[in-house]
C-alpha cells in the first residue's frame, strides 16, 4: 500500500501533532503545500491501531507499534485509504519541496474566525515555484514576439510626427494626414488577412512557426528603414501586420500547452504585458529618434525572437499528435525541471488517441457543437474588446487628449497612460490565477463602462460652456484631473481584464484538434480593430466626442452581460479537463 518506510514516517509525523489545523502554518514551511481541504484530519486521539483498523484488513490489529517490523508489513490495498489520510503531494515517492514564495490566504467557512473547524478550507495564492522556472524561461522567450507587435503598434504615433516634421524641413518626402492614417491602419488590415492562415500554420509546429515568422517580420522593418516613398511604407506596414497576427495566434497556444494549470493564466498574461512594454518603448524611443532610426532599433526584436525560438522545445501535445513520442518524452521533462512526467504523458496519449478514433467517424454536427461554444465566446469577447473605446484611444491618444485637456501636454499624458497599462498588466498576471478569469472580466467591464460614461459626461459639460474668458478657462484647467482620471481608469480596466483575458481564452477553450480555429477569433479581433479605428473619426463628427464615448460605455455594459451569461471559468483546469467540462455545451 505504501511505497516506502518514509511514507509511514510522514503519516506518523502528522498523527503525533495535537491538531494539524493549528500547525498548518508551520508545516507549510517544510512541505510543498498543506491540506487544501481538511475534511477529517488526523488528530491526537487517533492511535495507530485505529488508523490501521480504518484502512483495511491487510494490517493486523496488533500492529500498534511503530517499530521496523510493523512498518515493513505488506501494504497492498492502496485504494482503500480514505482521501483525508492520503498524503497531499502527487509524487509520493519523493519528499515534497519548499515553495519559492510563501503566500498564505486562508478563508474559513465558519464565521467565527477564532475557532478552528475540520470543515475549514484554505486557499493559497498560486505562484511560480522552482520547478516552474523552465516554463517561465520558455514563456519569456516566446514573449519577445508580442514585444515586437507592441513596438509596431506604438511605432506609428512618433513616426508620423517625425515624418511630418522632417517633411516640413524639406528633408523627407511629403506625406499627407490621410496617407499617414493608412500607414497606421494598414497593419491592422494585414493582421486580419494574416490571422486566417495562422491557424493552419500552427499545424507545422508552434516553435517552427515562430522561427519562420521572425524572418519576414525583420525584413518588413528593413523595408521601412530604406523606404523612399509612402508606398513602400504601405507594403511594410501591411506585411508587418501579417506577421503580428501569426504571432498573436501561435504565442497563446504555445504557452497554454507548456504551462502548468496553476500558473497558466499568469504566463499567458505575460505576452500581453510584453506587448504593452513594446508600445511604451516605442513612445519613449520616438522622443529621441527619428522614424528611420526607430525602425532600425525595432528590427532587432524579431532577430532576438528567431534566436530565442530556436532554443526552446516544441510543445509535448504537438509532438505526441505527430507521433514523435521520443521527443515528446524529453520536452515535458525539461519543462517540468526533470520531474517525473510519465503520468502526464500517459494522459496526453490517451486524449490524443481518443481524438484520432473520433476524427474520422465523428459526425460533423457533433464536431460543430464542440467548436461552436469556443468560437462564440472568443469572437464575442474580441468584438466587445475592440469596440470598448480603449483601442480607438490608443490610436488617437494625442488628438483626444489635445481636445480634452487645457493645461496638460498630450504627449506626456500618452506616455503616462502607456506606463499605467503596464502596471495594470502586471496586476492582471498576479490575479488571473488567484481571482479567476470571470471575476476579472466582470469587474473590468463594470469599471470601463462607468469610466467611459463619466468621460463622455465631462466632454459634454465642457462643450456646453461657450464662455471663452480667462476665468472660465482657469476653471476647466483646474478640472483637468477629471478626464485624466477617467482615461487612466479606462486603460487600467482594459489592461486588467478585457484585453489579456480575451486572448487567454483563445489558447484555453479550443480543443486540440480544433485549436487552429483560434485564428478565426483573432481575425475577428483585427477586423473589429480596423473598423473601430477607421470609424472613430466618423463617429466623432456624427455623435460628437461625448456621444462616441457614451456609445462605447453602452457596449461595455453589453460585454458585462455577455460575460455573465456565456463565458466559463477555466482557472486551475487542465486543457483536457476544460475540454471534457465544456464539451458540447453551448450555454
């Protein structure tokens, strides 16, 4: 029944304590984790005789001593051990390891917090441990891809300003405002077309696709550096958007397949955080470099992605799906820091075998049902994300801030907003595996809807005041903190839940055999992004700035209802568990 004498020593160690519930904080220092559910813990009143009588007839009633003879009894009936007597660590043959971080948040079911109860449950913040370090390294390697995308997203704002300044000095070919808007938006159009074949491209391997896409991405920036007319900038922007879309589809799939369920949400959010960092770097570097120099620096990032992708392993799921079992046994061993992964591989093989058995005989209607819910949820989240107002603000930050603020530099305000996005993204990475996906989405949509409505109300009230005297301007100057606060709340809510979790679900909800269809949700995202950016000017002219933001506020409220009705919670579930839990379920 038990595999070694050390197993009985550990049980004896727990049975000698007066109350394990009172000593859980001390035991947590020595063990990998305490009991997550203490339904009926061993107590002082349990003797070894009662314990042996409880677990089965293989142990005699006379074995009440803890000497070497009694410990060497033939324990064979393992399944008869009650759950609350079992050692909580999965790997019973190895002593548990210490955690790198010791976060301990306990919430007792009993309202009297001073009383300990066997029914108490403890919730611990999930944080990376030393055994997760290789997964973090692999995630940081592929996160260079979203960093490249963020650099490209933030490039247009300082680059177009630099082009206009150099053109006025006669040092640059002329470019109109309409041509500049196409330079900025063609990347989104390219991303729409690039996301369609991205789903098919991941069939050739997640690692291989990341290596291959880095080459044309770097070449698009080289074309930008040597551009001698606006049409070369059009081509470079379009193909840069194609590469951005492929990276956006492949990166969350790779991270979801290599990450442990306890830290999967945190690692997936690192890609969105990396994109925000890239956008901030473009803003900061654009203040000191002209558009050609900025493009030269940006071309370094895809080169780094190519090198980093060569050094990471392929995902075990893809290797097993291709029948490369020898490589598949090496990849998870490295990702799990040398721990025994035989049981994990066995589970993957069983699931893939099930996929292959039903691949040819599964009715199309059943396959459509399995695919309908992930498509509906992810595409719906993407539509609401892109029409939330934050996306349009990122592309028109300086004009919006110039129209709203009286005494604040809009360029500095844009940098502040980008920095706040990074801070909110870091908070999202820390909370997504503790609080959950749905609560963050609900909270962020509520916050965004209220902030958008407040910002629109401020612009409306300011528009009613047509008095242009100095006293009136001084009053509005003193109230500049109101729109700035609203904008910061909008960006915090967007970066906290709306943006990263929408992309996280693309890597989580789709089953393995349909995972390439996540590219369809990405294509919807880029199509909506292109539509929201191009329609913002028309909406501003038709509804006014206040009416446009009130429209965005109502859409954020609809996103809240959509989340409550249709979006599932996936916190702590493995990819296989999610597939079985939500298989064939639409609502």
